[in-house]
């Protein structure tokens, strides 16, 4: 299975974010919270950036859910085939049960 460039881009972005998070937790670099809170412009910029990214993510999740819900309301071809096979198995089972309940038919020359 070949992954497209878009998938690789997202894998790289998520890997970079995980790497930054691990580095922050491991105290490999330290952002001064006093400096961030002391500069209101950077705080507002970070807040706006996070808000925009959250909205974009919510839109993508909404689009995905809507596409899933609205795409092809019926069964897929595989599911239809499985349902057909299930009904055939049910018919065969009923026929076998009916045959097992009937007494065997007399052969020619035999008296019933």
C-alpha cells in the first residue's frame, strides 16, 4: 500500500508535534511562561492560532462525519452479497428440516 504525499505530510507534522511535546515534558527546552504571559501580543497571537487550528480541525471532523453519514444510504455490494448468502443458507436449512421431518417416500414395488 502506497501512501500519498498528503498522508506523509500529516505523519511528519504529527511526528514533529509529538517530538516537541516529548522534549517539553523531558525539560530539554523550557519556554518561559513569565515571558509569554508578560508579552500580551504573543499571548493573543498564540490564542488566535490555537483557536483557528481548533476550528479547522472541527470543520474537517464535521466534513468527515457528514460524508460518512450521507454517503450511500444502502448496503455495500459486499453486504448485499452476504445478506443474499444468508437468505440462501436459511432456505437450504428450512428445506433440510422439512425433508428430515417427512417419512421417506416408498420405492416402486413396495407397499406403503
